[in-house]
C-alpha cells in the first residue's frame, strides 16, 4: 500500500521524497486501515454480545449517532448522523452496541443507501424486533469538494422494516421523536 501511495504522489506531480511527504505513505496506510476496519468486523458478533432479556414492547430510540464513512465511488468521506429506533418484544440491545454496529458498516467503502439498509437489517432478526427504523442524514465531500460543489447539501436515507414500514402511526412516531417529521 505504501508503494502505491508513493506512485499516486508522483502521478499528481509531487515529490514523495520531499521532507513533508516522507512519512505520508505510512500515515495513509495507517489511516486507511483504521477507516476500513469494518471489513474485519462481524456485525452479528458485535450485537449478539449485548442482547438482554427485558419485558419491553415499546419504541427504543438512539439518535444522533455520529457516522463517518467513505464513498465507494470517489473514496471521499461522507459524515453525519444516524438515528435508530426499534420495537422490542422481550429482548433489547445494549445501547453502545448500536453505535458500534453503525461504525462496523460505516468503516467500509459505502453508499449511504446500502449503509442504512445494512444497519436496519442487522437489527431486526437477532431480537425478533417488531420493527426497526433507521435514518441517516449526511454530507458528502464528493458533492461538496468536487463536481457540483454544493456546500450545504445533505442526503437523507431511511430504512423501515416490520411495523415501521407497515404502520403509518409507528413510522410517524419515530420520525417525530428523531425530529424528522414535518408539520
């Protein structure tokens, strides 16, 4: 990887042997290993270690989970907030595992649409949730720094499963509680 970074530096007209760039290939390698660590993680292993039996049949929401990922089309970052809601039946997730699950999928080359779906699908089955809702709102540097250069644009994606998809009242309650429902 380090040699590839040196080649990239040369191809853009830089001198990889100048003082400021001497350690850049090592730093880029270390950075990419961190940013792509989701490939080495098993999402089910993350959440299965924190499933607790609890008589609970109401909506549970964790909002404003920070999300940082890399666009698979341009390998530029996108970042924003992820909001998760689910209706448990007799098992709940440890709250920190929801954030870890978001990171597991986000720390891969992604498109926001897939990221949203992956998070929702991973939460539904292990606890036999009645429903799951996931909303991600993010800014994409591929839109902000290049191409159309739209600085204030945000992309919003949602995945609604089970009762969140079937029942308008459930979906509306979730969207209202995360501050997304418009009057």
